[in-house]
């Protein structure tokens, strides 16, 4: 298996990158990871990083559902 990650973590709408970064910082703060953007993510556990990503998805789904 190749370790090529060319398709991963690619923002489909480049204009959305700033908003996603803001959401990531907000969610990280909510789960107790203040200054998340300055933290070396390699020093965090998979669980900690997973909480951030999982809660980002949860927020996005809630936002979408409110718009319906």
C-alpha cells in the first residue's frame, strides 16, 4: 500500500479553508485543547485529535439540519 496522501485533507472549496480553521479552533477549545493551532498534533493522542474532527462533523451536521 502506498503512503501517498494526495487526496486527503484537501479542501474542495478553497474559500472555505478559513471558516474550517475557525471551526476547528472553536471545537478544540470546547474539548479543552486551547491554542490547538499552535500545538504539535503529533504530540496529541488519536483520541484527542479524533474528538476535534468528530465534533467538527457534529457541528456541521447540526448547522445543516437547522438550515433545512
